[in-house]
């Protein structure tokens, strides 16, 4: 049986304060991982502290998608982390930031999930 995705909003670092207490999805470039704490940069270069559900083996420079709940403007309690490989990923941060702005400003065209 398929379990549906929990509704979430795609955001960048500058949007986190608007979604405190709600489930979000955000792309983060890993700066460091120590135990269950990930320090990283969002696509709009905001420094973030992410509390992980378990230890993560992501390398510095790798991109990860974090699905979780922001506690503050720079802190997220992660429910899930999806790794996208090492630092060789050519991730278009400008397009991602434009997409998050579009999806959050033209909501009638997009359903969360």
C-alpha cells in the first residue's frame, strides 16, 4: 500500500521564519556533520543548523534535501534527509530560489506535496 507524502512547502533559507512549526522541504549544501547535527547553507546562502533524526554520512559540499519543521529562522528539526551525492552535483541554486518564490506566491497553481 502506498503511503502518501505528508504535505510540505518547498522553501529556501530566507522563507523559514514564515513557516515555523510547519513541514517544509529545503535544499542544503553540507558544511559539516557532527553526530546528529548538520551545519549547512541554503540555496540563498543562509547558514542553517539542522537536528537530524539519525547520523548522516554526507560529505562536506554535498547537497541534501531536508524535510522537517523549522524551529526558528536558522534551525530545523529534520524528519527525513535525502542525499543527492557528493560535491560534484551541479545544482542550480538560482532556479531553485525562483521556483520557491513562484510556488509560494502563486499558490492556486500548486498543491503542496
